[in-house]
């Protein structure tokens, strides 16, 4: 088992390079797109009208960023690690769907 440690290290280096590659791609594709409007203080009739940051702020909402995002390489690596461990991946998936939606 001790003799397998150098080979495991090589596999880890290659795996980390692939994760870094996907983190860079995620940053390029999704930088700044995981923001959403927190509508706790907004009346219900305005929820369907809010489409962007300025609408959110005009109607009294709060424009906040998701905890898992791709705004920089560090956040991308942490988000990808969370997706790989399947902890909270559904939220990241729906944030990505919302980010790519064209209205």
C-alpha cells in the first residue's frame, strides 16, 4: 500500500488539472450570472415584473449572489468540489439554468 502512494499522487495531480480546467471554463461562462433578487420586501404583484438587477432594486428587492458561484477561480473550485461530492448540486444546476435562460 505504501508503494502505491506515488502513483496515487500522479493521479491526483492530473485530476486537479482537470478540475482547474473546468473551473476556468465555469468562470468564463458563468461569471456574475448567479445573482438573484431577494423579494422578501417586494409586494407579490411585482414578482413577475422583476427581470433584472435594476427592476429588483426599483421595487425594493435585494440583489444578492448565490453562495455557490463561478465569479472567480477560487469560488469555481469550491463550487465544482461541491458538485462532485453531490452536496448541493441541484441548486447549482438550477442557478445555471436561470443564468442561461433567455427571456
